[in-house]
C-alpha cells in the first residue's frame, strides 16, 4: 500500500480526482466502485467540474455502488442511492445501463447480493474502487469480526455504523447492511482509499502499523498490490 499524507482535505480530493481522471483516460469504460459518505464528496464534486469541461470523458464510465443501508426506502435522504444520485450519477450523466447498485428495499436481500455477484462475475473485476475508512476500521460495511466474508452479503451493522451521519436524519433506521465482500474489493485492479476527518487517529495508527487483522478490515488492503492511501493530516493530528 502506497501511503501519501497530504496537508488538507482539499488536496486529498484533488489528488483523488486526478487519479480517477488518469485512469479514465487509459480505460474509458472504467468500472468504478463508488463509496459514499463525507470522504469522497469533494472528489466527486471535482469530477463534476471535469464533466463540465469534457463530457465525453465520462461517456462510457460505469459505476457500481459499494454498499447500501438495508430495509429503508431508496429515496431516503441518507441512503447511499440518494447520495450517489446527487453527487455522482446525475452530475456525470451516468445512464441507467452504466450503473448498478444494491437495492436498499429488496424483497430478498440475499438474492439481491447474488445479483450483484453475478454482475461482477460477468462484467468485473472492478477497475478502480474508491473507499473511505470507517471510524472502527470497517471497509464498506465489512465490520470488524472474527472472520470476514468474501462476497457480496447481508451484513449485521455495528453500533458505530448505526450512528453514521448518513443515518442520523432517517425516519426509519437501517435494519442491516448490504455490501461487497472483501474478495470483491481486493480483486479490484486498483484501490484508492481516502482517510479524512477527526476522530479516526487511533484507527489510522493501527492501519499504518501494517498488521493485518479481521478486527480491522481496512488492514487487508496491505495485501493488495495497487492500493493508494491518501491521508488528510488532520485525521492523524500531525
């Protein structure tokens, strides 16, 4: 894992945008696995600016949703679906046939996960996966546990995930999570993890130790040959 500590969230977001654009220039039909939450928001805003300059750059760009809160209305403001529509899909004019995402209110969540796994078997692997770091070290909704699941699955949410800012204004709290598994993520050709925000210092220090532990799912990124980790200096209090 290549570690880069940067001076600010703005710099982190700019570097992430540049990395994505370079990847798109190399592979126009890039399969991009998109995280949600605060960490990638400014990166997506920069991509929207790039789209204004050159819409053709994104004409074949494909997007896969990384995870989703389960048992809620997809139109709920805090859903991952609402976030991606607002910050990525609509600004980049991603057509329906170039987007696939876990449905938050699927009648059968396990079958929904199988649908995404089938898509990855046919269309994958992911070319570039963008990730954030959970305060408890989770990746997507792969929570700290005695063991981690490989494929897309229904996840039991930890107390810290249930307190996520995205869920704070929800009328109905999520009953479970839907998420790509660790093998799905690690089979990505390239991974970009963005670490920003206060309150993650201890988790970041554990990650930087290089010790791999299922109780820190993000530590498995040390096994991936093409991972770039951008860290906002504020998040480690240097």
